[in-house]
C-alpha cells in the first residue's frame, strides 16, 4: 500500500499550492491528481484502508462524486444499493456505481471492499486546457460554441425551427430545446417527439449527435423525402444537453473533467417521481433541471421520447422500477429491436449487442428508481426508452463521425414509430368542443398505460403493433364508447369520435328569446321546466315527452322578458338554473 500513501502525500501538497476558488481550483488539482491515479492504476481497497478512504474523501471534496467498483455480497440486496448510489453497470455480482458524499457514507457503513475507478472524463486531461475550435461535428463543442450553434440554427432555419430556453441551471447554464416542424399540416395535431441527451454530464456523445441531428433535419428538409415527411408529420423537440453543469464541470471550454451528477451532486436520472418508490426516491428535492424538464414535458405532451446515455450499447425499455412487464412490452421490444438492428447494419460487427443482442428490459438489467423513463411512461402516459449508444462514455473525438453513421438511421426510424397505431379526435357530439377522454384497450392496459385525449384539442395517439384491437373511450359526464379498430404497420388509423353527453340540465342559449335547447341522452321520460320569477311567483310550466336522444328544442313564446329561475325535472333528476329572456 506504499503507493497509496505516496498518492495521498502528492495530493495534499498539491492542494496547498492552489487557491480554493471555483475559478482557480478545478483544472490544476483535478487534472494533476487524475494523472497520478492513472499511473498508479485503479485503487483496490482492503476492508479498512485509511489511505483509500482519505483519497476517496479528497476526490469527493473536489468533484462531489466518486466512481467505485465492488462485488456485491450475496446477502446485500440490489434494491437497497440502487437507492443509496447511482449504479452504472452490473456484470454478474460486480457493480460499478457513482456515489456522492452522502452515498459514500452509507456505502462504507456496509463494510464492503471496493476500488476507486478514475473518472473517464479525466483520462484525457490534456484536452481540458484545449478550447474546442475545430469542426464541431468531430469535436465536443465548448459551451459557448453550443449556444452559438443553437442560435445559428434557429436564425438560419426560422421557418422550420424555434429555440426555447427551459430554465437556467444552478451554475448559470441554459437548458435549451429546439422545436422542429414544418408549416405543412399546421391545422393538424402533430404528435410530439422528444429526444434528450447527457442527463449524465459525463456521457456527452449524444450531445454531439443531437446537434448533428438538428442540423441534418433542417438542411435536408425538402432534399430528403424521408426527412421531409417526418418534419411534415411530426413535431420534433431536441434537447442536446440536459445536464450542462455536469458536462462543463471543469470549464465551459471543455467537456473533459465532466461529472455524472449536477452541480448539487444529484443524479438527475434518479430524481424524478417513481411509480414504485414515490415522489422522491433518492431523498433529494427535485432539482432545477428536473422541475424544468417535468414542466416542459407536461406542456408539450410528448407521445414518444428517448433519453440518450453512454456507458453501454443497448436500448433499455420499461419498466426500470417494476419487475412485471409493461402492457405494451411487445411494442417496446419491437421498436427497441428495430433501433439495435438498424445500428448493427450501419456499424462494425459487435456494436449495439449488449445483453439481449442490443436490447434489455430495464428491471432485468438492474432496477432504477427515479429515472425519467418510468416517469414519462407512468405519470405522463407517454412512451420512452433509454438509449445507451457507446460502451465508452467519452469516445475519442476521432470516432464521433463513426458513431453518427452508426446511429443516424436508427434515430430516424425511432421517430417514425409514431406512424403506426391509432390516432383521433374526441369531441362533444352536441357542441363539437374537445373532450378530455381516456383511451384504453380493455383487458390490456394497466399501470397507467392508457392514453388521454387532450382537453385543449381532443387529440390522442395510441401506438401499437399491427393487429386488430378494441378501444374504450371514456370521459366524465359522457356515454362511453367501445370501438373496434385495425392497425397496419406504418399507418395511423385516424378516428373522429363523438361522445354524447349524459343527461345534462343546462339550458342554452342564455340569454334567450323564444327557443331554449337542452341535450338529453337517455330518452323515454318526461321533461319538465318550471319557470318562476325573482319574487318566487310561478310564471310557466312546460312538459315534453322525450322520445329520442339528442338536442331538444322548447318554445317559450308566451313568457314575458325578464330574469327567471328554472327548475329542470327529468325522471329522478332535478336541477335549478337562472336564465334571462331578452324579448
């Protein structure tokens, strides 16, 4: 263990020579220390190694997180470990994970031998002092370059895209998202698709690929039939950098030195409400980035989304927190299989082949609580997968072009998954107004897998594999409907669904002249309207036998102009309404 003592001594002396401020401390101390770690090798622990513990605490003091690897004892449940740390990989009983200060204390209390893994983002320490000035497509752009690129896209292609700032992070970085869609089909309700990357700051490959995807979609519109059709039919939202504080932890000029966690040492992909563990499964308050993303997603209602990561090569589909399968497991497997197969067809042998040849059920891989994937699928009734696109978290810049080629077609095909299923509008059969309705497949949907027609426009999307289905359409105060539907691959079966209101005791128009209207959905009873003036004097009583459902007209020619209270009586139902006759 002599070399650990040497590392500790070097680090302590190094700390004394550097100012302890955000501006001056990070580059020299972290980068020099990373070199020492890399030369020393990975730090293998003994059960009670004081040296290792001191080094771990120094790293935590500098970076707010540390990556460890250990063999899980047979008696130690994985479900508990995933609540106190951010598990990154599981290989049989060997676990790689990130811990912050709190997690480290809880972990070391278990007395499990472990080793420290030098941060991947520090392995190219020389890059940390080089500003990214080359071609951004084959380099990891600086933060300033990122802002400039997003602004330039929005300016150059203003007819196709719009840039939105969701929030500003604790360290003053912007959370940006680009909307891409065309004016074609503007009167139609297009499905919203959301792609985001780098919620773990030290996984920046997707950051570059999303910028390239934005550029390609915009400059190929009108030139590529596939891209033109996609932009005409879909509302695409792309957030290239979901954790800029982590990605630019060392400096805004470089991604090297990036951290997994955000500025508050919280794993943002464990910080969402969880269907199994509740609102705060990680015991931390929702972070600025989490709140911004939740609010944004609620505002656009994405029907399909993806969260892009690095560290493995596979598509992870739900659930992450439930052992049982998602009701749409076959559909999730189909779209995941399509992504992996397409990526394999455009890459070298062996790419995107982890777990089940490039796909995995999340819980079977390892459980995650507080992940965005389950939040979207359970709470927002959307459909989301997690895309792990590189075994190496920070691939060499010379390989960025290759990864783009591997994944570009897969990304397009993933978004095109919105072409297959059921879509429609749900409206009130009397007023034509949109209705917020539940659309479900009886005997199939559970765990919040049903979808909703939007209350603002009545539109819905329900993605399925091809086949014959029956859907139930239900809404409060309306007669439900059960409708058979056939789904063919590559086609959206569009339906205009009109729901009849249940018995409504609402007279209109109000004010009125000589004719009142009321909708009745259950015929066969006598309708009575009793008019009294404001003094309580009975002015008129009208009865009408309702023989058919629908809109009923009642003439009140003999009623003098004025304000009245109307008692509406239909069977066992009685209600009262104030109404004004104007002439």
